[in-house]
C-alpha cells in the first residue's frame, strides 16, 4: 500500500541549493521534507576518503564573500571544522607558450611577467586614463574586459580564468550574470581599477570571521551533511520522483525508493532544487511557459580527475593554487589543474600530494568519451608537459558531470527575470539551483537563503 506523507515544505534535490533552503526552513521551525535520488546528500559536492587522501568529487572550496554565506558557515562551524587555505595558495599560474607562469601579484611582477607583451602591459596600465565609456547593459565577459584592458589580457588571462570557473567561452558568457561584481564596477565607475580599490576599501572583508577560501576537515561532503542535520528524519535519500501533480492548491509527488516502496508526498510549497536537466521534465508539466524559457540554456560537461602522488614523483613539488590554460595553448588538452594538497594540506597524507585535473568543457567535449582509465592516463600525460613527473599516481578517482555547468550567455539575467515573473502564476512553486543566479556554491547558497527568507516571511 502506498503511504502518504504531508509536509509544509517539500524540497526535491539535496544538492547545496536544496540543502541550504531546507536548512534555513528547518532552523526557523518549519516542517520541511527533502527528497533525493542519490544515496548521499550533496549532489555534485561530495567527498571521498581513499588511502589517506581526501578527494573532492565536485566543487573544491567555498569562497566566503557574502554575509549570507558567511553566516551559514558560522552556523555550521559548531558541527564541522572549518579549514582556511594555506599561504601557498596565493600563488596562481597560467600557461604561456607551454610553460607555467605565475600570475602577477604586484606592480613589479606585472612589469616583469611574460604573460603579456610590452604593449599588453602598457594597455593594461592605461585603463585608469581611458575614462568612462558607454555602458553595455549586458556585455560578454570578453567584450567588457577587452574594452577595459585590451585583447591580450582577455586572450591570455581572462579566457583561462573563465574556463576554470565555468568551463565556457569568455566571448559568449555574460559579464552581468557570471561576474556581476565587475559588471557593477564598470557601470558605476570611470575606472575599473579605481572602482575596484574603492569597493575593497569599503567592504567588510577585514571584519569577517571567515575570509577567502575555506573548506572543512571532512571536505565539502561534511558541510552538506551538516546542512542536512536540522531536517532530521524527514530526509529521504535513494528516493526517485516519478510524477508530480498540482491540484486544489497542493502538489502531490509520487516516488519510489531503491527497495521499490512507493510513497506520495503532499505539500502546498514545492521547491525544485535539482539541476536544470532534472527540473525541466517536471516544469514542462507544471509550468510550461517557465520550462519553455529555461530550455534554451545550454550546459557544459566536465570531468574531474583526482590524482594522489608520492612526493617522490615530482622533481619539484606542486606548490600554489594550481594553473589554468588559456584559449591559445592548444597543445595542452586540459582546462587546468589544482594543487589540492598545497591549498589544503590535510587533503593528502604526509609525504604525498593530491592534484585535481579538469577535462572537457566547451573546448574538449570529445575527451569525455574516454574511459576512466583513458582519462586518467590523458590527465597525467598532459601534466607531464608542464611538470616533471617521475612516478605514476598512487591513486586515481574520476568523476563525470555531463551537462552540469549552465552557460549563462548574454541575455541570461533578462531570461531569469521573465522566469521569475512567470512563476508568480504558479503559487507554491519555487526554483533554486545553479542555472538561475550563478554556478558557484556561494551563488547557489545565497540565492537559496534569500528564497528561504522570503518563504519564512510570507508564512507569518
């Protein structure tokens, strides 16, 4: 017999967005239920411990830059130990002419860097003298930074940074949707550099408890588990949604568990927290106009290859945050590599190093057809072009994320405004996820927490 479970709020999807909104609702005393098809919470944000290595399967760290996010980290810090990044992580590298070159961190190093030609450096430094220009309401990242800093900066530095975050093309992605901080500086200031300095001087950075990059002693997986704790026994993992109906002001969600048990969840407030690919089939039935507006959003696919090495494998130890590969470096067929244990030393046992290699994205979709073994060999082979590796890795862990990173091209913010307006015609239906207001964990959590605050406020 099918059991029926009633809940004030029902969240479908236990990724970071779904967990963040469920956490806040539960802490506020609301009756909230969470359903996820996987056997563990976290979605892409999962951590595995193998042979003393701590491998992040998806996102690697949290970037504390928003008070909403900082507050949540503070709330869970009594349940899971927060770990700050090492000083070594301040060193970042970009590949130029087949070599890893440090990203300049001072005026002197900027003058000496081989990343830009003499003219490229002059063009960069001319930015404060160029004055205010007509503001494009939704430029691509390439257009915005090319106008401010010149083509060399875009081709050799920005393209690497963008592919490292979005696995996408800086000449297609929207500055307003992807790098809103920089878009606002461009809109409000005659100089990008001066505006950035002004923002930094007036920010709360120096008063924050948690600054910059953080992780957790047990990895991001432990953070997700901490978010799920307030939900208690109303968390249903290993549960697949078969069908959703809306009738008489409530939503009926038909599910089955891994053991085959059928259950129906009934709620007046349905929150879709799964990825876009997972949400669309249900939206096509519940809110066709919303689905129609979201369907054109494309997503990039990515593979993460975690490698655990003995320290003896390297002629020189991998120190720093890692390196990224710009568009023009066609001989290097990875998007970048993160020196994980240099950033967070607890992620590798003593005498070892862990690295994360990113493969795929819009540049290399063909590589995702390789087997896990072939992908790991490819990753080590490409690494060997940029660093001397004398031994094979001790451990390898491969994770694949097909169509997982939404490509927020110009016009995305206008599209989402229309979606949110259309949702007003569907009372009780809410969306959270990385396809709305940003792909980072920070963006997802902040949007989820704002949505939770609105629901809590409207429920009084």
